[in-house]
């Protein structure tokens, strides 16, 4: 049996989405920046996609910018806003558990002379609002806090954070990559200034991202060239990917209730079976304030990578944290920020469930996991 439990890294594309995309590779392939009829058809299509997306997020179509990924969107927003608003200040605040693309963007700005502060979290992974209030200064330009953490699935109170940030006179950005479709992201109601998404996290295509940009706030482009997206993001439009992102987003929210019910039932069943079958297992991050697809579990006295590899040999695919850090195996900044003991920082597995998982797959995974943990603990020097 093959079991894919790494949906937070990427999801299998929905066949309905792929069907929508195919004509834009084979028949409607005009460059949307061209002035001939084939190109202008796709220009109108892109505008229509923005209108459909704008309705979901309660915003205006011209505030949306298509990108190649959420990583690009995050780089664009964080660097672009800070560089364009230097006259207002050079202070940036990001949470300590942001995705590496946010943390590395902040470090790059620090190298350029900007002042960066890292907002701490509590043991559940929730940002400390009292610390945020203390950290915001008159020269603070931007605060970036992800809506849902990519490793532990913890949901931040975006409404409260946004209200505090604006009351103190700064702008607010949220990386909402892991929030679809778990949160209703009403941009107007939540008063979000900037937001980032990536289609492949919600059964859309790879290579398709989205940035929401408050048009009233200055931002400097990250990619310059032909002036697409009102000069905010140059490059030939990836029309099939834009179509796929739009369709996947619409389907995700249309089928939201049934999807959430299914993954939550599977996740809760999975966690109960693990606790019953395996001793010394602990959940990282808050359970009640968590997306229903995520389990980040600490297995005492075993290296997480050893569990991952053993499960992979058995056809079960999981991760030890952010997929973007798979090549360096460094200690997770998120888990470190939770205050875990040093011995526990590399003993974690992230199981992220999705649309196509079944109860039979969960039963098989628990059976294999029990065998794996028992065998590996026989060789561990950790007591």
C-alpha cells in the first residue's frame, strides 16, 4: 500500500483542475500580453479569474497579483514594502515560526541595514500579543505573521493581530499558504494589507502563486521587465497555472464543509490510534487551535529522519517539518521556538492528511509506525 501523508508539502492535483487547464496548453495558448485576438482572449480570462478570486476573499480584482509561488509572493511583499517605505521607517517584525522564505527575506533586509525583530510564541505555538504590542515602534513598517504554521498547523488569531498592528500604525502581512480552505479569509473583515497563497497546497498546480496587495500602500516590484500586473510583477503570464489556481480555489471553498469534516475525523482517529499503540508520543503545538489535517508528533528517543526513512521503505510518505528544508536537516526554527528540550528537536514527524486519504491507509500507517518505533527504540542511545 502507498500512503501519502505529506499534503502540507504539496497536494495531488485535482483531476477537475487539470481538465480545466489542458485547453490553455493546447488551444488557447496565446500570450496574454499580445494585442492579437488569441492573446486578448487570455487577457480577458486572467481578469475573469481575478474577479472570481476576489469574490472569495472579499477584495477588489486589481489588488491581486499572480506569482510563480507563495515563496515569490512573500519575498515580493516583505522586501517590496520595506524598500518602498524607508521614509516611514526601517523596522520589520516577523514571527519566530515563519516559513523559511519569510525568515530569509527578513535576514536579507537585516543585511541591508533594516532592523528586524522576531516575535516569540508560547509553548502551543501561538504568538504573544503582549510582546507584539511592546515590539511595535513608531518606525515599524510591517508585521508578518502566518495564518497557519506549515509545520505544526497552529492557527493564529489574525483578526486580533491585524487590529493591534493597525492600531499601532504599521502594515500587516499574513502568509496564508496553509489556511486554504480551513479559514474564511475575508480580507476586508480581517483588515489584511498583504497576503500570500500557493495553488499546489490546495489541489492546484505547481508553479502558481498569488499575492494580495493593498493598492493604497507603496510596494517596490521584485521582478521587473515587461510591466505585467500593473508594473508590480513582470513576466509572461502562466495562463494554464492561473486557470488551475482559480479552479482549485473555487472547488476548495465550494466543498469546504465536507472536506473539513472528513480530514478532521481521520486526523482524530489517527491520533487516538497512535496514542493507543505507541508510548512516549507527544503533540507539538495546540490541538484545539490547529487545522484539522495536521499532526506534528514527537517520538521520544528516536530521530525523526530515521522514522521517515523507515516509513518510506514501507510506502508511507511523511515529513519532519518544512519541505523547503529537506536538503539541510537543520533543527526546525518552529520547534525551537516552542521551547522543546534539545533532545526532542529532531524527534518529530509531520503527518498532514488530505482529500484522498482513507481510514484503511491510516490503519496501515499505525501498524507500520508501531513496528518502526519499536525497532528503532531498541537501538537508541537516548534514555
